[in-house]
């Protein structure tokens, strides 16, 4: 009996390395022949773990390009690749593969599934890009046998905006977190200083400015507190923080900038609370990682984020773009003391194992693939 073939398409190999290894492992265990189609970058090292996976580099995918001729080249490139490998099903991730890969799959008469990993800049901000992206999804939605969302709010939004039929959509709980890798680490510290950490790309949409402004206010009142920022500047994203602004925050002593770190676990381990004041997420991976490592979290009452927290039990939820609410939650996290923070972290760890374990998420995703 021949193996079933599946192609997994994403906008970067970084995306594959960080978020898709659990489903690749599951598909290989289920005797699928797996092809990965994504632009080549340093994260191709994932192939060391999965030598049986065939990686096909994409040359015409630029996630922030808005040139229609380039998008047409991407469609033709994907059409050619799909025709050459003839998979039984294609699993698309992120907007451009979902849209243009959906068209290419339709042209080749190959079954396709789209995964909306978060709505991102195109949906958060009103304007021509928002209108154009929604129009494209409403056109290509019918080309996919299923469209998977990483939270209930995004699914509801697509249905209410009539971008997809209700029976086409389904929500799962993100991409999962490996609770065997992100393990609890009680730092056993005796010092009184409290460490708050922001991890993520330095984008306004991630709430980095609210984090910094909250840090500024708290540091003016409370001595034993420190604010860490880990993440890289994203030069291609319209919501990016400029280097000059970041340097200003560092020079003013508001934050300690730890740069981009491939392995964030040592920094989570040394933190007392992980903070992500994002405007909207698919399912915030960094919050799941923090929970898995038994750290309390503060995030926003918005799509994706609100599904990760049991309020006042594993962390706090604050209003989007509300510095004063964030300051209030951070002060509460300081005032409850280390013993209570540890207790909240343990509750988060239990939730991560129960709801967000990567193997459980991979199983849920595989079950959708197997019947579509």
C-alpha cells in the first residue's frame, strides 16, 4: 500500500521550525510522506530531526510584498510544485499560502486545507489591505475543504464577515506547546526584585509600547522591579518599532534589552511573570511556553490571548491598549508575593498540559486532515 502524500506550506522555514514540528512528527508516525514547501532560511536545521521530510524552497514568497505581479509568480510557482509532487492533500499556513496556495491547489485539483494562524496586521488595521485581504479570503475560501483557526474569535469573525461558510470552519487551540521541553523551573531566588518579561517581535501590535510605558510608570514608584525585553526588530512589518525608539528605551533605563534569543527558556525561568499586551493573536505561543514553565502571565482580553488564562488563577487579563490597566495588573502581581506567584504558575502548568499540549493539538489537527 502506497503512502499518502501531504505538503505543508508556510511563509518561512522559521515558522515550520517553531510551530509545525508536532504535526510533522504525527504525520510521519501515521506513515505519510511529508513535503515541506517554504522559503529557505537558517531554520532548515529542522531537517536534522526529520531527514525523511522533503523540503522544497519557495523563491517567490515575500510575506510583506503587495505587488500583484509577484503574487502571480507565487501562484505559478506553487502550481508547478504541486503538479510535480501531486500530494493527496496540502496543508497551508499563514495568509499568503492560504490565499495563493489555495488558488494553485484548485488549479491542480488537489485537496487543500488552510490554517489561519492569526489575523495579523492586515486585519487589525483598517484600510485597503484589510479590504483586499478579506475580499481574497471570500473568493478562495470555497477552494479549501476546511479552514482551521487557532481560536474561536477568529472563526466567529470569518463567519460573521461572510468570508467563509460556517460549515467550512473549525477552531483548535493553537499549535500547542511541548510540555516535556518547557518544564517548570522554580528559580528559588531570595532577592526581593520582581522580573517582568516581554518576549516577541518588537511590534506595536504586540503591545510593546504599552509594556514600556507601564514599566516607566512602575519604576518611578517601585525600586525592586526590572523589565526585560526579548525579541527582534522586524524591518519588513508595517507595525515595527524603529531602532532609534528601542535605543531610547534602553538609554533611559526603562528596560533591559536581551536581544533575540533562539532558546527563551533560561529567560522565562528567571522571570516572575511573562507579559504580552498584544492587540490580537492566533494563540500566543509565548504565553503557552510561560504557562508550561509554571510562570504566571499577564495578557489582554482579546482574540487568542483570553483563551490562555484562567483569570486570577493562572494570571491576569487586561484591556487592549490600556496602560493604566496593565500597570494595575503588574502592581497586583508584585503585591501578591512570590508564594502566590508560584501557585499561579502551577495552575498555568496544569492548564498547559490539559488543553495546549503539542501532542494533543497534533492529534486534533491530524483528525481533521484524515477526513478532509
